[in-house]
C-alpha cells in the first residue's frame, strides 16, 4: 500500500516537472516568436539615432504592456512617439515642449496616451485658449546622448522648453562609462564627439566587473540568479498574492555578487562610502549638466530636469525585498544620496530641478510594473506628469 502511494507520488512529481518544463519552454518560444504581441524592442533602435531619438519611425502597432495586455504604440514618420507630425518651424501660437529621456520617457510597456509626456500635454492645454502646447516625445539612452541628440536633431524643431528625464538606475553609470578614457565619447563644451580610441574590451573587463564593496553585502549562493530566470513562478505569483508584498528589482548581470554598474538597479550610486568610480560618475554627470546649461542659454530654451526614482526608494516593501534578494547590508546605503547630489549640482548651476520622490512615497498604489521591473506602470507615469506640470507652471 505504501509502495503504491510512493509510486503515485513519484509519478505526480514527474508529471509536475514535465508540465513546468513545457510551460517554461512554451512561453519562451511564444514570446520569442512574437505570438503574444510586439514588445518595446520591436519599436526601438539599439544604436541608430534619428530625429525622434532611438525609436523606429512609422510605427502604428500594438505592443504588450506590463500586464500582458495589448496597447497602442505609434511613432510618427520622424520617430517621435506622437501620432501627429511636426514641422521644424513651429506655428506662431504653439509652445513646443521637447521631452527627452530613456525608456521611461518613451513609455516602456504603457499605452500611447499613458506616457507622462502625453498626459502633460493634455494638462497643459486644459482651459487654454490663446496658446497651444505640444509635447514631442524623443527616446534617448542617457543624458550624454540627449545632449548629442539636441545638437543633431532636437533643436531643429525650435523647442521653447526641453524636459530631461534622469533615471536613477543606469543613467549615471552610462554617462560615466561613455566618458571614461576607454569610453565611446568625448565632451567638449556642448558638443559630444566619438572617441576614436574606444576600447569596449577594457570597459567590460575593468569597469563593468566592479563589485559592490565587500562590507555592503553578505556572501550568498548564486541560486537566486538561476531562480530569476524561470518564468513559471512569475506566472503563478498573482494567483497566490492578493495583497502586495513587495518585489525586488531585476538585475541584468545577476544578484550575487551585486555589481556597482549594473544597468538596472544602479545600487552603486546609493553607497554611503562611494567607490572611486561612483565619485567620478557623479563628476561626469555634473559636466554633462553644465553643458546642458550652456546650450540652453545659447539656444534660449527653458530647461527642466526630472529625476526618475527607483522602486526600492519609493516603496518600503520593495526596499526590504531588494535588501534580502541582494543580501545587502542596509546601513551601507543612503537611499536618497543621488537625489541630494544631483539637486546640489543643479542648484550650483542654477538649473530647474524636479524630484518627485516624496510624492511617489506618499502613494498607497503600486507605481511600478510587476516582476521586479524598474519601470512605472500607468499610475507612475501619471504621477511623473503631475510633477513636471507643477514644475513648468512654477517657472512660468
């Protein structure tokens, strides 16, 4: 009797493993083939910049949002995530706003009218009769490339206002790496030039392999990194979690050990005792912001900087999960350090600075996409629109 029971249990376990395996394989195949729908990567160039930044021109498709639903995505003929077209010369009664930033600005996995820029345009035009605001959405990868984009393309459209979004997850490290002595670019005044001595191998070997200081995390098994790759637990999670219990943030390079310059979590910029590369990264960002200041003065546009907070800054449950998942020592981190440092730079340069962190923290709703994604959902986008709106009116 016992042996029959054990045999039945064994068969059930084997069947369960086969089912899980088939779901894993099937879901990956379906997603790769695109049967579920297009994703952000299908409307985005990795390397080739155009007039709308890095978005592919002439797109009118449906993409999968963060909840697995299909939503509209439209890029016009120049590559802006806008339905209408824009001439270089703006109409006389139009105040033109150029919104630049990375995937947060482009609207990663949110619908066409749910981006903070689209919401901002609607709010700016509410109860307006004499003038019309138009907000153009251009996707760049980091603030340095944003400067290059403005010089090459963006300023041709005569913007009255330029909004720059800075993501506290990868932008600081990306600027540092691109302006490193082995990096891709050189900054001279307001101009960005290609570095002919770019050495990707040295960057990969010497810089991106830097780990967090040993006193900021505890040694741990790499099993967590393997677990992160499985889709099945992510599919089951909503069935067993009726209340939000917090989510750790995803890592590109793995969670054990944590890397200083991972381009998702950006944990290195939150260290109390900054490694040399992080101190230098902040200095490079200050150089770039100074260049924006000079360009804004020369070309006579209003310039606003908005910070995009990380989910572990905003939500205490997310922070606890991130600390646990990465085996961090919490007292080694200052979760508001980047905000203060960038605010100090902006104050010294007399740049208008918008930091929505406090408003994000006050919200009871979840503002980020599921499964450890660093990006906002539609509610997060709407809150960023409110922050920019208040910032623009404040400066008018």
